[in-house]
C-alpha cells in the first residue's frame, strides 16, 4: 500500500507524544529540564555528524570538503525568504490554535512543543528519501526505521513539553504523504547531489534545534526551512561547490 510509511510514521509520533505526556506526570520538573538539555546535546551531535558525513571527503589519505559555500549561501538566502514569510509566526499561531482544542497547558508551552517536534521529525533527508522510495518502489522500510527513532524522540520531548508534541503527526503526515504521492513527478528532478545537499542543510538545521534546547537559545529555525528548497535550485545550477 503506497503511503503506509507516512501513516506509520505519523502514528508513532502521535503515540509517542501521548506516552510521553503520561510520563510527564510522574517525572519531576528538574529531571525534565535536565533530560531536555541532554536530548539537546544528543541532537546537536546527530546534526553535526550528519552534516560532516556529507561534507567531508577522504581521498588518498587527505581530507577535503564539499558544499561549504552551498551551505552558507542556501542558509542565508533561505533565511531571508523565511523571515519575509515569517514561517515561525505562522507555526506559533497554528500551535496556539491547536492548543485551544487539544491542550490544557499554557499556549506558549504547547506551541513550543509542537514546533520543536514538527521541525525535528520533518527536517532531514531521511523523510524525503524514505517517502520517495515508498512512492516509487513501494518500499516503506526507511520510513519504518525513521518511525522508531521518531517515537523515542517525541516521547522524550512530550515528557517535557506536553501533549502538543503528539500533534506533530499532522504535518509529518502531510509532508511525507505529499512527497510519496508526488514521487513519480519529483524523482526525475532530484539528483544524488541534490539529496546530498538536502541532507547537509537539513542536518545543520537539526543541530540548531539541539542548540536551542541545550542553551535556551531563540533561533527561529522555522524561518530557515526555505533553505531546503533553495539548495535544490543552487545544486541544479552550481552543483555541490
């Protein structure tokens, strides 16, 4: 069944959020804060390792890099676009609207959990590649693997931020489901270099999520999301330079 990968991924996110929310009631606040910082540290390393794995090239006992200029340019241009659109404000508004129907917590806490969870599960090449593979080859194995990872991450998020994290299931279903359904049309335009670029930029954004969590920073990561589209245009014309 085409699309089963997106459905399973969304379901595990929803269930993980609910389970984490139930755990929240028995975990002391100070433990929640410490765990949140620990998760942030782990996400930083996951993001940086993913970025470096695509950026570093080892040949004949020498190390070189690719995509450095591409990363800087796409992040800069993507951020300009994102700030003009102000995606962060739109997501906050959506989170506050959802909190009125689903959440009993303060709007800010609900929205923060929803936004962080949405960005974490949606950003990255794993979802894009997995959705393409499901749509083209009817093979949802990558999304099944991602579902396990997302379940654990969202469970831990929800233990701190609350039930808002489970609603990240909605955007991930739309995001991965759309790519799966449009895979036949998208695939001819996505080269291996483009997927590498998406992974490089996506993992950098994931690292920023960890920095926000660990240091309490207020980087508007949602406003950097257009970089994932800009990278496709950049690589098409200039490659991974």
